[in-house]
């Protein structure tokens, strides 16, 4: 009879450990899927940027440096995305992507400021359509990033709670996943002030 009790207790412990392992795997898969959604939107944005630059080239003869900075920042961000997509659990790769996205956002901001000085460019149908698509894609990136960060937070919270924290490293989950925060997410966006 004692042997049966010991076997039942051992079976319960094994079942308990297996359930912890399965939950860690499920949560990791969720945040990796969340990153895949970000990857889709960022690739779309990276594909739109050269078209935007090409359309602007005809109008911005004296702004080649700005256009080249946008393309260089885009290429750097694409490389960061590829590295992060290869291993979404790699904190350094996620940080590199966030940094590259900050550089790209800054370059795109400078391009937008330059474009404001060219009314013909702003009125160009192609430019208006590309700008609208980029804005829509930016919104999708923000939404996907929010979903990813929610999944990472859920994974990190479970991984750090007791008893999973005891087993996490043993089960191949030695560190927390990294949140993906772009430079613009650190700044509080204020509404523009209008005065007459």
C-alpha cells in the first residue's frame, strides 16, 4: 500500500513538472508568434520606404543626404530585424532592432520635415498614397508590438513565479524575454497646440 502511495505522489509530481514545462513552451511560442506579426509589418514598411524615397528624389534635388540617410537607416533596421527574427528570445538582438528602428524613425522624421517644404511633392498622388500606406503600416506595427510585449510580459511573469522559476532554467528557459520598445514609445506624444 505504501508503494502505491509513493507511486501516486511521484506521478503527481511528474505531471506537475510536465504541466510547468508545457506552459513555458506555450508562452514562449506565443511571444515568438507575436514577434512574427511584428516582422510581417516591419518588412512591409521596409518595402514601402524605397518607393517613397524614389518618388521624392525628383523633387528633392538638394536633399540627397537626407534620402541617403533614410535608405541607410532602413537597411540597418532590416539587418536588425533579420537577426531578431532568427532568435526572438535573444535580448541583444531585440535591443539592436529597437535601436535601429529608432535611427530609422529619426531619419524618416527628417524626411517628413524636408517634404513639408515642397508643396508639389506633398500634393503628388503617388506620395500621398505611399504616405497613407506607411501611416497605416506604422499603426499595424504599433498594434503588433503591443501584442508581442503583452505576450513577453505574460511569459516573463510566469517564468519568474514560483514554482516555474525553479524549473525554468532546467527546461531550457534560462532568461526572461526582452520587450520591444522603440524610441517613440519612450516619449509621451503630446497633441499639437494650435493658437490664433
